[in-house]
C-alpha cells in the first residue's frame, strides 16, 4: 500500500543482505506522478507489467507498487521470483505517512476517503500472495528490514 515503506524498507533490506535493489516504479519512470498525469494509469500499468515480466530470480530485493498485484500476470510473475512480503500497516499509519497524498496519483485530493477503497480492493490479494506478512507500524525501515529478513528465513525452513 502507499505509505507502507516499500521503497525505504526495500533499500534497507537490500543493504542488509548485500543484494541489488530494484524499484519497479523507478524502472517505469523517474517521475511516476508526472508519467501517470501525462499518459494515464493504464499506460503506467502496461509498463509496470513489462518491467515485472522481465525480472529474473536472483539475489535482489524488488519493490513494487501496491497496485501491481491487481494484474494476474504480475501476481504470477512476482510469486515465481521468490518470497513475497506484505508490508502491512494500519490505515492510520498509512494516512500519517502519505500526508496530503499530492504526490500519489491514486490518492490525490482526499487520501482519507480514497485509501479505504484501495485497502478493501487490495488486502485480500496481498493476503493470498504473501509468503510472509510483516507489520510495519511503529518501526523504522531498518527495523522492518530486519523483520523481513527474519520472517523470510523462518518461512524458508
């Protein structure tokens, strides 16, 4: 979900593991809000799908935007890459982290009204896909990265 920490936790986890970090949003565009404004969400989703399809299983941490899982092809590709981690946060934490939402196209205007809709749509998919779930409330990205590493290690046993 927006505000769950996928970028900061992904970077911290990659650093902790000494792995490469891939941010799918960055691979699509260096200005996601601008790209979506200029080209539309469907064009963004199409590029996102291409980036995810091109990923190969290797020692890397991949951060994907929360809406990527709406596409069944993305879900299959992500699950084939390795463990899928759901960075779960409460609605209050997400709202606090996203602030005005002006830099998040799907939340722009009224994040408090729009976020619950995204949560309702995506939560069942996250729950179905997740190899592990890490609750991220109240911890910094490095603490959450440590929790992710530990949870994935436990799940592999």
